[in-house]
C-alpha cells in the first residue's frame, strides 16, 4: 500500500489557537478562584465584624457564622466564572463555525459536480490543512474525470469511424478493434474509482 495513504493526517485546530484557548481557560479559572477567595474574605470579615459588635448574637459554630458568607461568595464567583467560561466557549465557537460552514458548503458544491472552483479559506481561519487536502481531492477528481472524458471521446470517434465504414460497405474488423481498444482504455480509467 502507499505509505502516504496510511500516514495519519493532522486536522486539529491550529496550535496557536489551542494555546490561546487554554490561556483563556486558565485565566478564567484563576479569576474564579481569586474572586471566590476575595468574596469569601469580604463577606466573612463583614459577618465577623457584625458578630463582634452584636452582643445579642449567639454563635454555636464557625459554620453557622461563616456558612452563609461562604455560600454567597461561591455563588457570586460561580456566576462570574460561568460568564467567563461562556465567553471563552462563544469565542471558540465563533472562530470555528465560519470555516466549518465554508468547508461544508465547498463539500456540497463538490458533491454536486462543481470541480472547477478552488476550496479555500481566509488566511486567518482554522482548518487550513483540511481545506488544502479537500482542494487536492477536488483537483485529483477533476484530473480523473478529464481523462475519462478524453477516453469517452476516443470511443465516440471510433464508433463514428465504424458508422462511416458500415455506410460505405467496407470491412469493419479494423474499426471494431479500434472501438475495443478505446473501450478498454476507458474502462481502465474507470477502474481508478472504487465503487
């Protein structure tokens, strides 16, 4: 088998884009952790100050005193983290959806028989390697179909020659051999496709 056929293709997202996404994720988780700690410290400090200045407050445990502050701090930090994560996912979706839509459109166009127009993406889009491979596929299909059309034209020419010979009442053995050879060449080109 051809070693290029067995070689694994790498169609993953551009490494720079992956690094930017990971950085955004790390920043958002760090912001979440810092925000949770800051909110907790703020609410705990307020609750402790209230406890110190309120003589009528009876405290049975620190969980009773700091539990509500902890839950509030984590709830606010979670909302902040969810917003940052939603933004990171939206940015990823926005960056990937346009090139994927364009590739899908190009594949539909190729499937409908348009082998003339190139498959290209904008320079800043992801999936450049995949687009280049699809365009190579399109070019190879076009080359094969052009050869099939040429072989078909050879068969048509041989059949026309046979018609002329038949109308003139001449022997047809040479023309039959010509048709047979042209048909064999056409069949050879068709065998390039696995159906």
